[in-house]
């Protein structure tokens, strides 16, 4: 049915308002990571005031745009195009925020993951980094139970090659991982360390890989690879460190041909 001129203006206003809010939410979420990575603001501003609120603003805009779209179609009023754009644009940051929220609720609120919880690999090179100076890098014992419950699939990786070959493969694989920079490699200790930089926010996490010999022939039979991944900031890694370990082990298995 036709609407009055005032009604048409009101419907168009609702549609454009929804579109504007949706775009604003998208920009807020983009700036959250971009600005943090460039040092424009801290983590609290990035995550709480830009990313989280950006998702909420986008969701409100999407809902308002949907109302405007339905009213525009029903009343044959202008506004269907900006409303449709607002729905599409608003879904992106809204769904991203919802995904991150659900992911954060589904994993333990910890930021240090190890495949060996009895003797976690120790950081040596990372301890010399300015960020960690004066800070305790020993593995928090309280995290062990959380890792067992939250990530029961994480375990040491056994490679059917000698320790020397396993170390070489582990170092080559670490050097080839996206956004990783190998910071140390000690073949005698079987230790490899690296820094991994996340996309978008540019978080820097520290990684240590330990290769030890197995079997009776001085490591000629097989080798065990353990890995520890630790975030520098935040109380929860939202599953990022566990995902990094899985990705590395998968790549290492491919490199070893097993």
C-alpha cells in the first residue's frame, strides 16, 4: 500500500540510519585491530570499546536496516537499497563479534599452552626479549588441568626419524610457518624458538619447540617433538595458541612425509 509523504520520509530515515550504524560498526571493528597494530591505542580500547561495541553497533544497525527494508517494501517507499546495504554490511561485524564471543566461551581462559604438561619446554631466547625481562616465564601449574580439559587432542608428536633429522625438519618447518620469525635454534639442546605475529591485531606470541630422542639407538629410531605457545598480552588467547600448535604439527608431519 502507498504511504504518506511524511511516512515515506520516515521510512527512508530508518533505512539510512540502519545503514549508517552498520557501516559505523564495521569501521569500528576494522580500526580496532588496525589501530592497535599501529600503536594508536591500547588493548582495552581496541577490544572493548572498538571491537565489542563495534559488533553491537553493527547488530543494531542491521536490525534497524531490516525494519527499514520491510517498511520500504510494504509501503512502496524509498529506502530499500540503503536498508539492504545496511543488512549486508551489518551482518559481517555482527557475526564476527558473535563468533569471537562464542569461541571465547568455549575455550579455557588461559594464554599459555603446552603439549608436555609435566615438563613444559622452557623459553631461553624469549627470556632475553625486552618484553619479558623481569617476568616469570615458567609454565603456570594451574593451567595444566585447563589444557587437559579444554584441549584433550594436544599431545607430543612422535616422528619416525632420528633426533637430528627431526630437529632439522622442525627448524625448517618453523621458518616456513606464516608470520613466524625464528629467533633461536640450539641443536645441542634440541630447542627452537620463534615469534608468531597474528593477523589483524598484530599480537606477538612466543613459541618454543623441543626435540628429544626416543628409542634405544641414540635417537636413531624416532624423536619426540613438544611445543609451547604463549601469548604476550591478554588473559585468554581465545584458542589461538592451541590452533597454532595444531597447524605447526600438521605442517611438520607433512614435511616428514608421515
